[in-house]
């Protein structure tokens, strides 16, 4: 028996935290069906009546409460995503870090979620493609019905079909090129686009004078090729960033509609972000209502300002944004002890009654454990022996139900125990082996690495690094000055470092930032730093001339544009995730211990970024132009080293076939072995992109490596 | 495959509590006995909880439709009946096994463990350390004590028995509901907060909560925040084998 367990390199029970709700693949029948059905019913209130609808006021934020950590909050969100499928535009939101930029963080995450491939529609379409096509199809249909085409009565069936199947009419494979061209021409025509914009008003959709611009940007996004200027510009516009003149021209936007200000304050950016969110929600009268899910809310409890900002955001979403359902998940004592007391009374009233998660009972525990073991092709005899009655009973000696994570932790300990020679099958397993922080961090890094969606620029994570993780390093005082851009300040008596958080690439804004950097860095031992991640365009842009000069000069005077490698991004995101897990009780590690360990682990980072010593400043090289936003594009090399052979973002069909054949044969294998079979270690990131997309492939991150598993769906 | 997943469920439903071996099931739905499709359909149906098995019954490994599958609860009641009928006469394990011929072995073992844990049957040992069983009702009759309404409870220890009688969930409920309302309707309430309101000792409240948790009328929970004061943590219940104390509880509806 022990040989069976010892031979498996992956403990089937160690995956006990859902990092990303879209990874949920299995649910124990009946467990937490009641909260799920409640949420589905609440969402259903937003889909009453035929499309397009007048805006529907949003219900209160639905408060999903776990009696303690590990009852399946994120799992429930995953089930909800699956259950609602293409009925909802699904947005998963991790905690924001700066109260004064809360809306900006929410919008940034929303646009990143919208630009992810949809799980429910055509494989390569994004959620935003589906949303844009849905909106445009209904507007086109309205236009036809209201006199836009002659004899529209004869086209009644076709118009109805367009409304019901916008993706098949307007989808990327373009079966109706004529319709797409006609719609593009309408939107490009000044008089017709005004007529289209006016149609929005008939459904009481108020986009504050930007109706035409919204239609142009939606069309620019969805009717353009991937990696095109139009598509990239549209994403910038949705984020509220200012567009370069050629980008605005590509979308056909007037100067007035290019309303992202170059030189702007945090509060102005915040206000703009809320307007964009309002626009998206208002337009969802035409298609799928939004589902916003605030998860890992325990982080808000670590700071009074954050808890208050969360309450304020929920309150304003409920009051101002139509056509959406907000869900907030929380652990009970975090909520009652750390968050609720720091929230305004009026904001507290914007939450629903608690929707309580239930624990798992004995019979369902048996089903879950059996399923986990069967996923690894262990036969029924082994499964029956693993679920030894006295052992199972011992888990329920105090009460009739327990948290799912608690069950998995105990099962993982039993699995380890049974893997050792000469163990008895009966009775309780020894105490669970507690992970060290090193191990937990290593697993978390590999966990982030397996999820390409987590490799994107995340200003909240960078803020956390500069504001929380850095606190106390070398006697630093962390301040939040009211500068336009450089909003975090590391202060020592003899030196200072400022940080700005900018994911955009507008040359005007970068010029303004460079000027502010020069002002701040004037007078000696000071630095101004801006981080860039591999998914962002390099700064300065290849065709910038005046801005390049300004930035070059600023770099001479203390500005540093720090390009993080993918490895660094993964480490930083893993660090925040691990700390968040400790705060939530998801890992058996004290938050203070984790924070202390992380501070030591990131000491070289602090040393690097706190240094204000002059170093030879090289004029910034002209970087080769890149595709605007390669999906999954990444570089693991040091930013300072030239990349001679950039790794491909995706595997070819032949390579994917090879992976599938290899995994079908091996069932479970080290990723390095799979890469050997592919013939190149450079394909690691591309392979992980495919694993995330493939229904039969699953990644199991461990401290040393990542195991890939072939699952029979 | 000739039969669909629906056919499999239908065939097993027809077989009822007799169940079907894999070969018989394949025959019933006109599929080849060693068909991979059949095996993957069975795996899928099992994971959805529509069917159960295979259970080893005698020489056969049988599948059942979920509703007709043997359950531990059913076996528990059979074991209880057999032991009740035996009265004060002890039943050896081999006699018990004979009386339970043809049942699923894993469930049978589980049922005995459950009955022992719930104090419904008593396991004794003879000089050769073989197991002997007797039903608790027979013992209660002999001792002439009241069994009380809660037959599922393990008899409280001597130190707990006098305390247990002095406090009930009815005493806790008004304070619990007031605290729940104070925290915006969140039903997870701190044991410490109840202790402050109730005029009872910590042991008394712990005994009550542990007893009611076993009956399913209360659920006990560990803290999920690091910011709880020390006194709140110290008011929690420590249970052997659990790393974290239970510091909060939920009073289930209808309890």
C-alpha cells in the first residue's frame, strides 16, 4: 500500500487553496448549493426581459461569509462563473492597495479581465469581444428596425437572429463580412453615428456625451486584428489613459473624446475610472450584465483606510452603476473584527444579509477524497483503504461538519503518512506537517508561474511592495505625498526615493512624469523610480523624440525606469499572495513571520532600489518596436541583457500535439521532462499558457518544480 | 457505446438494492464488458454522485444507483436491531458478522465505529481480547437510569454531568441573537462575547457547545484573523488533535 502512495510525486490533497476561480474543475455534489443558487437567482434579476433593456438598478452587494478560512469562498465564485457562463461578463477583483486610487485599480483589473479569452464563447474571443459584439449587434438591429434599412419587415427573422447570435454574425471568423463593413461604415459616418448614439438614449443609457466615442472604441476593438493599433488603443481608452494622436485617429476619435488627461491628479484619474466603469455597466443593458467579485477581502482589514475605501466603493457601485451584481467574499471574524468597524454605517447598509457557506459532512468528505484519489488513477481498492472508517470518523469527532480545507489538510497528512513504509491504516494520522515559509513561498512562485493571467502589470502589488513590504527597511519612513505621479516616498534623513505607478505609455504623460521626477530628485541624494513589467510597452517608445529627450534628461537627474523580468514579477506577486494567505489563515504560518521572512527575502530589492548613488547613466537605447500586447508574451531574461531569441508566446499545433501525446502516456510528469520532449526549455511559458487553456491538462506547482497531469475529463 | 449515461443510471435503478456487477451492467446497456467508454461514464457518474460503487459484497463488486446504494445509516440501524434483540447477552464479533452477511464491508466497519463513537453500542473485550458488543439500552435498563431524549449523545463525564444540566441553548440564544444583530447579521459569534454576557463558567459553556456541536445544532470555528485579543483566543475551546482553538460558533437555525 505504501508503495502506491510513495510512488506519486504529487500529493493529491495539497492543492487546498483556489488561487483563481476559473481553475475550479470539480465540486462535491450538493455542497454549498444553497448559496450558489441564491447568487444565481440574484443575478437573474438583472436579466429579466428582452434585450436591449432599460438599465436595471443593481441589488445590494452580496456578502458571502465563510465561518472560518477554507470553506470555499473562491471555489463558490468559480462555480458561479461556470453556472452563469455566457450570461455574465465576469470580473474577478483582488484587493486594491491605495484608497485614493481604488477606482483606478478596479478599472485596471476589469479591463484586464475583459481582455482575457472568454471561457464560454469561441476559444480565441475575449470577454470584451463578446461584450462589444453584443452591444453593436443590438444597436445595429435597433437601427435597422427604426428606419435604417428599407423594408426591414422582410428582414425581421434575420434581425432577430442577429440579436440572438451576435457572435456568430460578427465573430472573428467573419461569416458576415458585409454586415461588419456596413456597421463600421455607419460608425465612421458622422451623421449615422449620431443616429446610433441617439438610439442609446431611447433605452435611457446616458454616457455623458460620449455615446459616439463608446461605439467607435467598441468597434475599433472588436473589428480589428489582434495586436493591432486599434485594439491596443481601445484598451488604453477603456482604462482612461490618454491616447497618442495616431491612436485616437485609428479609432476615429475626436480630440474631445480622447478624454484621458495627460497631466492629471490621482483623484481625477479615479473619477475618470469610475466614469468608464459606469459606461461599461450602462452599455450592458444591451448584452451581458456584469458580475464583479471582490475576493480576498481580508487584506482590507489590515488598514483602516482600505476598509473604509472598500465600503465607499461598494456603496457607490450599488448607487451609481446599473446592470451589475457585486459579490464580496469574506471570513466571518475578519469581517466583524477588522473590516466592519472601519466602515461607515451608511456603507454597511449596502451589503446583503450574510450568505453563509457550509462545512462538509462525512459522506461528502468521502466523495471528495475519493475523487481526488481517482484523479490520479488510483483504483477503488486503494481508495477504500485510504478512506478507512475510523480515520474518517476521527475528523468528525467534535462536530458533524468541518471546513473543506481542514479535510484536505488532514487527508494530505494521511497521504504522506501512508507513503512511509510500515504504517498502520487505522486511526488518526500524525499532526499535519507544517510548511516552512521557504517552501510555501517556492510553491507560491510556481503557482503564479502556472497562471499567465497573473503575470500582468499590477499596480496594487507594486504599491504593496513599496508601502508595506519595505516598511522598516534600513530605518525608512514610508510616506504618501500628494504628488501627481510619484505617490510613494521612502524617506531617510540623508536620502529619498519616490515611486510612481504607471502602466500606460502615453508620451505626454511620461513627459509630465519625467518633469515631476526631475523636480523631486533635484537637490541631491534622491531618486524617482517607475516599474515596468514584461507585458507593457517599453519606455520611451521607439518613435518618441521630444519625450525621449525629456526622459533622457530626467534619467540623468535621478529617474529610473525599472523593467522587471517575468521571474521578478512572479516573485513579487507570489510574495503578496503568500502574505495575503497568511492574513486569511489559508496557510499555517503567522502573518508576522511571513512578513519578516519576505522582508529578508526581498532585501536585495530594497538595497537596489534604495540606492541613490550615481551610476553611469547611459543614454536610453532605441528599443525595437514590439507588438503592442502580445498575449502571454514574456521574458525571463534580465532586462539589461539583450534578448537574442525571444521565447514564443504559444506552442504550435504540432508542439501541442506532442505535449498531449506525451502526457497521455505519462499521465503525470515533471514539466522539465515535458520540455525535454518538446526539445527546448525556452518553451516553458508557452507550455504553461497551453496548460491553462487545455481542459485535460492541470499544473501542480510544488516547491522544486511544476508537475503536469493529464486528467480524463 | 450502445448505452448512454442515462441508460446506466436507469439500469442500476431497475436493479435497486441488489445492485449490478460491471459485467451485468454492461450487458444491461448492451455495451462491451471492458469498454473504456463505459468505464469513463461510470467514473463520471460516480463523481456526480448519481451512482455509487463498486462495493464489495461477497464475491461481487457491485454498483448501485445513488438512491438504492447501501448506506452506513441503514447498516447502523440493522446492527442496533440485532444487538437490542440480544438484550444483556453479549454478541461476539463473529456472531455479529454472521448476522450482517452480504453487506458492504467498508460500510459495515464504518457503521460499527460510528455507533461506538455515538455511544449507541458498547464494545467490550473478553480475556482473549476478542470484541463483544451490547446495546446501550440494555445497560441503561439494568442501571435503571433515564436515557433522556438525546439518545445520540455520549454520556457526559462525571464532572460535566452536573454542569450540563445547568445551562442549555435556550439560555444562550437571546445573547447570541443580540450579538449577531450587533455585527450586522453575521451569525459567527465569539465564545468570549457570550461568556461575558452569560453568568456561567467557561467549562460550562464549552461543555454545552461541544455537546450541541456533536448533535449538529452548533458549529464551532477557528479564528480567521490575527487581530483577536488574547482573552478572546483563551476563551476558545481546545480539542485534542486540532491545532487551532475554536473561538467562534454558529447556532444553527431550528436548534
